């Protein structure tokens, strides 16, 4: 069934298909018979809940940032069955992002290339929508970044604005310093800049009546030495965890003809080609981070087997995006079934 739906959706421009799909999911969820096609409840879902970083997650499968940039779809994604939704990336002020077209499919590789450029309506708009959310049990992450025109030297000010604006409405924060689509952003992963940013946000967090877990989202393209620096700084600053990984700038090993890939141009690659590298980074982090550091694994999770492998390799939580585009709600349901079977077998 979803194969046919995907074929129709893939006839549309990717951004148009995204908004079209979420419109109809919103409609389906409000019609009991039709909602069966998009919801993913399986058996006794209460067994899937876990307490991680002091938060009770309904299940360990989330929607990664980038899908719900402006906090418009989180309620529907929660009703579909995601355990958490990470909105954003949100910047202090709204910005249009990069010129269209800026999102491209590579069907032969089960992949996407995007150069969206943090297009969003700004922190105040996201906060206003989150304030009206229907399901307060749904876990919301706030993925935050800097505006394109903000110099890196004062980038922490942008993150601080977003942190304070969203703090009352989200359950955790992810600091995005790893998108390849904002000029210079990845330089914030350098040791001194990263330490400055994390300390700024952690100090602000400590001043709040309620502290939110803070996560750092890193690129898959970091060297081992750079990952070691990240681990050291995470330990030193006391943030709760790492999201590994964002999209890659690599184009190695693609089935899509090189001339087509070259014509698309710059952007971050996500989907199946990222699977091996994202898994390698996860395993390295789990081996070298303190046990209390929470790891979210994202990138290349295209089937239930890979999601289970990430969890067995040390991920506390997993996030979907491109896998959801190519496999639909059935992917979420299949992962849940495997998780329930694992829980049952361990009893």
C-alpha cells in the first residue's frame, strides 16, 4: 500500500510532498477508520516506555529535527506513535533559508540531499505553537541554532535566545552545530568554540528553576581526534548527551549517477548511505563516553533491524527521518513490534 503512495508522492517536488503528506495525515487522524492507516500502536505499548535523562519517553523512537521545523506537526506525529519529536532547527529570528529547490531525492540510494538552510519562522512562533499543544505527555525536543548572518564569535547569543524562549515548552534541547547548510556553522564544533557554547547554555540551564537535558548534535564527518575533543568537552561541561549524527557532506559509494549528484550541488546527504558511518560513530561514542552520557542515534535507520542494532550498540534513543520518508509509518510499527518481542523474550 505505502509503495503505491510513495510512488505518487515522489511525483511531486519533495517540499510540496512533505506538506501535502502532513496535511492528509492530519485529516486521516481525525477519522477513526482512516486513522488505522497512519497510527502505529502495537500491543501493550506501556511496556515500551523508558525513563532516560530524567524524562519518561513513551517509546525510544523519535522523529529527528528537520521534519517539523516550525512546531506545526508534533501533535500529529505523536498520535501516529512516535515517542518523541524534535522540532527545529529553530533560530532566534525567522529566516527563509536557501533558495529553492533545496531538497532532492536519490531513490536509487534511498537517500535525500538537503540544503534547507535553517528555514523557520523563529523562536517566538515555535514557542506559541508549543504552548497550545494538545498532548502534554508527548516528549518534545527543541533543536536550536544560529541565524545565518550571526557571526560565529557571538553565536552563543543566538542559542541563548532560543534556549530561553523555548525552555518552558520543551523537554530537552539539542544544540545544532553540525548542519552543513549554514556557512561556518560546523566551525562551532572546534574545541574552543564548542566549549564556550556549551558552557554558556549549561550555565543558563543551571539558573532555571527546572533544568532541561542538553544534547549536542554532531556531524558524521568529524575525525577521531575531533570526536575525542567532543567527548572531552561533553564530560567537562556536564551536558547530558550527544545526538549522532547529522547529515554528511560525503558522496562516496552512491548508486545515483555522478553527473546527477553533481548537478544537485551542495547539501547534506541522509538515508541509507549514512548507515555505516552513523553506526561507527555511535559505537565509538559508547565505548569512550562515560556510561551516564545519553546517546541518540540518527542517520541511515531504514529498517527495524538497523534500529535494533543501534539500540544494542549503545543508543539510548533512535531518531528517524529519511527512513520514514521512504518506508512510511510501517517502519515505526515494525520497530515497535521488535522492541516488544525483545521485552517479552527478556522477561
